[in-house]
C-alpha cells in the first residue's frame, strides 16, 4: 500500500511541476493562477493513478 501512495504522490509532483511550467512559460499565465491550475492537474493525475492502480502490479 505504501508503494501505491508513494507512486501517487510522485504522479502529483510531476503533474504539478509540468503543468505549472507549461502554463507559466507557454501560456504566460500569472503565477498564482498557474500554481492553482498546476495543483488541480497534479491532484487529478495523482488521485486518478491511485484509484485505478492495482496494488500488486508493481511486483
């Protein structure tokens, strides 16, 4: 179970960083909005992966 949570947190962090960087540099979005959108996308990726992942798949 801990591996599954760790992977979900990793998905969140990667999604947050990539989405925030894309919004800041490609779309020239203000920083507070870019952080909020990045967090929303990161939560979606992390939670989606956590809910759909099979706990035994990594073994």
